[in-house]
C-alpha cells in the first residue's frame, strides 16, 4: 500500500517569543498561514512485517536518515499505535531547509497523516497532533491541515481561523542564507527583557485590516538581516526564525 501527499510550507504572520518554559521550550504567539503554491512530495508505503523497519530516502543532502523529522515521525506514530510494519518513505524535496518555512515539520506531518490512513488507525486530529508535537513544535499546525491558525504555547495549541482570500504571498530566500532554530532561540534568551505576547484577538484583528496597516513583528528579526535592495520601510516580513522573508499583496 502506498499513499502520496503534498507537504506545504507555512509563513508566520507575526511571531512573538516569550520566556523559556521549565521544559526548555519557549512560549510563542503567532499566526501560521499555509502556502499552497510550493510543496514537498511525501510518498509513504507500508508492507506487512513482524518487526518495525523504517527506510527514508530523498533527504540525504539535508540530514542523516535517523535524525530526520520523517524518520522520527514514523517511529512516533508506529510506537504510539503499537504497530509493526516495513515502512518506506520517499521525500521529493523542493522546500529549502532552515528557512523558517516549516518544511521538515510539514514532511513529518504528511508522514503521520499518511500512516494514519494506511494503517487504518484513523486516530483523531487531537491525538495525531500530540504525536506530531513529540517530533517538532510546528508539526501540530500541519496536522490540522487548515489554511490559517493562531498558534501558541510551544506550538501545541492550534486554533484554526478563517483565512482571507484576497492575499498573495511572494517568498524571498536570500541566497546562501540559513538559520539554525536552536541558535536563533539562544540569541533571544540574551534579550534584556521579555515582551508581553499579543493575544489571538489582537493578531487576527490586524490580519483582517488592510495590509498597509499591518504592524506585525517577528522577534527573530534581531538576528536576521533584511535582504539587500529593499527600502527599510518596505512591507517585508520574516517567517519563522528565518531566513525566508515574504511580501504580501
């Protein structure tokens, strides 16, 4: 049995980072918006086996097989469901890595969603989200398969919202620029003070206003240099921890 899914990226329309929690993660407040004009392709196949065997291909240039989000997603789902099988996953990678677009998290979510259908487990979204959270903080958003959501906590609280249909996004990826999420958060820990995180109502109200009135901020801008050639007041927004930026029109 085989199932192929598209793994879309996301952009953060505003990303506000609070203090570090006792578990080592940070509180965030952000609008996550799905971008459907680009994607990775994740193909998952399943064969009967008395033990769990996992093979992941297509990510060799990005990460070691057993360190990939896809490999971790397979182990997390199959272990949670107490299932054994020979699982093969091939990722046709198009989305850039370490860009703040959530490509690895989306690949993991697509893997979990495919396994949920192929195994017949048919777990509810809430439980799939918990499995996804064990793989990465952004995975739950992609599990919900919604175009827009307010995300808070470390990423475990996903509140789907109605997305506007009059917006288009142009993503800019500075050449040769990547940002380590771990190092980015470490830099934020050195801030002299922690800002109060905006509420869902505040962010959604701004989102629904004219783009010219948007005043969204991304706390990771302190470690990301704006792409050259753009005016300082140009309506350019940073996604995730960087390094991708985007225009909205």
